[in-house]
C-alpha cells in the first residue's frame, strides 16, 4: 500500500527559519520542558522512528546515530529538509489547522509551495473568539458576532476545531447556552481583558457557544482529545467525557471528529461505533509510539467502523512528522490488514478497500472535498 492516497485531515505548518540542534530535538517532544540533563528526546520511540525512516531521506543510513542525523540536517538547512520530507510524504491533500502558534509556522500558502500539495483550512473556534474580543465587540454583540464570524468562515474553511480539552476539559455541559448567559459571560471576559488578562478563551459558556455556532454550520467539528502538551489535563481529555454532548449534538447531524484519542483510542472507537455523527483518528499517537504503531492502529480498528476512521498526522513544527505520519500509516495499515488476509478472515480486496476508506475516501465524503 505504498501508493495509498492520503488526505491528512488534521495537520499544522512547520516552524519557519533555520532550526538549531536544540530546536530539532524540541520538535520531537510534546513536553514544554527540555529533557533532563544528560538525556535526549531521540531516546524515545519517536526518536528511533526518525532515525529509522527519516535518515534515508537525508541520504544517511537507516538508524544513523542521532548526532549524525542532526549534523546532516543542519548541513542541508531547514528549507531543503522540509522540501524533501514534505514531497516524499506524497500526501494528496492537507487540511491545515491554522490556529496554533500561527506566527511561528508556515502559512498554508508557504506549506503548499514546499510540499507541492494543495491544502484547505480548518478554523480554530477559540482563536475566532479571541480575535473578536480584541476588535471592540461589546458583551451584548458577542453572541451574534461569534455566530456570524463562524458562519462567514464556513464559506472558505472545510471544518472547525475546538481545544475545549485544554480549556477546562471535555465534560461539557451538553446544552446550548442561552443568549443572556453568553452576554453575561462575555461581559466578564471583556472586563478581565480590560484589567490586563490575555485574550485566551477559557470560559465554559463561551466555549460552548462557539461549539454550537460551529455545529450550526454543518461542517465537521474537530475536538482535541487524549495526549497533548502539559497545558491539557489528560484525565479531562478522555473523549468518553463527551458522551452527553454527543447525545445532545446527534440531532444536528454535524460530524464530530475525535482527534488523536490515544491513550483513549478504545473509548473513541466505542463512541464512533455508537454515534452516527462521530469519527476518530489515531494521528499523532502513531508517530509517538514508533515501533508499536501497528499495534495501536489495530486496537483502534477493533471497534471503530471502517467508515468512521480517518488518517491524520497531527504533525507540527518538524517536517519529519508529516513524512513519518504518512509513510508510517501506509506501512501500518498494510501490516494490520494483511495479517487478517493471511488468516483468511478478510479478503485482499476488502483490505485494500478499508485502507482506501481510512486513507482518503472517508475524509472526501465527510468534509465534502469533491466539491472544493
Ligand atoms: Zn493538532
């Protein structure tokens, strides 16, 4: 399945400028703190996977030592490394989340130039709200202003993303907040900003207002779940906490995309099985678990209906991650499904059809990419 078509339905840009050795190593970590003295982030499943699979793209032997890898990457420079990895990924379409560290990473246009592959945009709801409160909107205007900004964004974006998991967790009150509640909450937030607080949305009523505004558009709504950085509380990122919200949102029919999910990928699989509007991926995890990635993919495929799983890399910062995600998924889906075929549990034709569904067909259908 080396030529398997892929739509990467959740991905970010790469860091701009020349990266030094520390920045390259930092790019392998979700932690915001440096590794303990005398250790390296290359001594992880992800670090080993970079040495195994990325080294040959830089003309090194597979499993080249980490120091040699970094030396060669610095010698080639960030632009040449990015060009090599992003083109070798051979992804057919990127759906780029433009709301995280926007000033530090490539724009979608720059990313398209480097990769030679087209992209579409996914809009982060909390960024829309933060922009509006800095633009002079009043508390009384806030609810309508968010709704119309989200509605307008839906004309060019293919989906929305929420980081509710990072801003209080996923045990959301499932109800759509009333207009008076939103106005009161907006008033509180505007006063905090006036008093010098950063425009960072964490009020639960306003987060829910954004989520319901996005559901109204009918475009897929992505939720960060599971493994993230230290800002996210892991136990509050379990997608199973969304159960009541999923019951409440089911009548809208708007697709809800559970991103990453690990180590709760089995919970996400159960939700995707139960709710007709719920989809999931194990992007990000497959890169980080390295040599165990086929096992994690197989676990996710225990209960997720095959029309409910999508491919993503969740790559951010280092183009190695965009490459590893793509080649790793093609390898893992072949490994997992060929074992079923060998055991005569699946036909070869079904294995190939399921790989196509997860690789690109499901994304084409759910994000309605045929019309874009
Ligand atoms: Zn992401």
